[in-house]
C-alpha cells in the first residue's frame, strides 16, 4: 500500500455472496463481476501488496425490497458476502488471507437515496510497541 495506512473505497452495484458451487475442488475459479468490480475500484490504491497484518471493514448496502418483512436485510448471508469481498482483495492488497487479523462486517438497507454496494476500508495493523524492561 506504499506507505498508506488506510484505503477507503465504495463499490456501487449489486453485492453477490460467495458460493460453494463456484469454489469446488480447490480449483482456481473466475471471479464474479462483483469481485472484479471490487478489484477495479481498489487496485489503484493497492499498487503493491503488503506483507503485514491487515484489518478489513465491509459495509454492504443491500437493496430494500418493496415490502420488507423485517427491519434488517434477511437475504444474502453476511459471511458469504464477506468471503467474496475478501477473496477479491487477496493477491491485490495482501498476499494471503491469513494476513487478515481483524474483520468488521455489516449489511443494511440504504439510507435515503444512498446507492447499493459495499463500503470497504483496508488498514495496516502495526505491531504494538513493547514496554521497556525495568532495570
């Protein structure tokens, strides 16, 4: 991330969850259009891959149905949305998803005229400073 501590991006459009059917047998599978869109929006900020610990934040804005039965978005599993977004960032902003040490995710309906999509924040987690030993 070339000295940048935080990257923020909004990727507009439909959020498509991760699916087992697209990831069977450990084969390399083509990215979904949602994942390609995430890469396109974030790639300019992630010029080089970091090799340190990373923190990810996702805020998925899901389209409101005409007659919602619940106050929260029932459709689209949050864990699978998170996996899809994380897979899109792997190899782009960090070399391996094992570098992710903290994730915060939520899904919600849009507020006012807010567009559907995902707000992404990627930050580097620096190693805490050790206290000096007493002498």
